[in-house]
C-alpha cells in the first residue's frame, strides 16, 4: 500500500472510530445509560414496546452479532427479530446490567481493533457474506447504536430521568 493509500486508510479508520465511539452530534451510549435508576430500567413508558433494559440488551446483541459476522467465516445468522431482543423485560440483577454495558464497550473496542489492523481491508467483501465489508459493518454498528441511544434518551425523558 503506498503512503497516500495508508494515509487515506488511517483517516478513514480514525473517522470510523470516532463514529463508533459516539459523541460529536449525538449523546454517547455511555452518557445515555449513565445513572439510570435500577427501578426504572425495566419500565416501558406509556405506549412504548420496550424498556431501557430491552434497548440496551438489543444494542449488545446486535453489536455482538455484527462483530461475530465480521470475524467468523463460519458465522450462523440469528433469527430476526426473536434472537435480537432480550427474553426478559429486566436484567436479573445489577451485575447483569453492568455486564451488558461492559460487553457493549468491549465488543466496540474489539471491532475498532479489527478496523485498525492494517491487514484487514475495509472494502473487500467478506467471503461468507453477500457484499458486506468492514466499512459497511462499522457504519451499521454506529447507525444502529445511535438510533437506539436516541430511543433510550426518549424513554428517559418520558420517565422524567433525563
């Protein structure tokens, strides 16, 4: 790879990393879930089909699935929508909530590390997909997380905790 291509790749990875970490034009995921009272994590605000917990767990599952797809040639597709949403309306306990938040952070960091590996081409489609590549999957994670982070903030506002 020539130096111009290396600079372009570095700039692209930097921009994708910033997009995945959030901020700038949006509230970060971490800020959206910070200090949510345990008793209000599982409340479904009036006429909404999900709680903060359900949104957070959905973000975790989906991001994990995209990471798995991006790294595993033997990837097995989950069943939509059942496998992408939690089976419970609330976390089992505080440890389950904290574990979910931590896994979201850890999986995001793993995906960013994947982007930063020079040997990983951002544009070459995965052999096991149907046209998806690393740059597309990075944007998918960022878009999906941002969308649901906005919903978390909406639920918090409806519950009077934002």
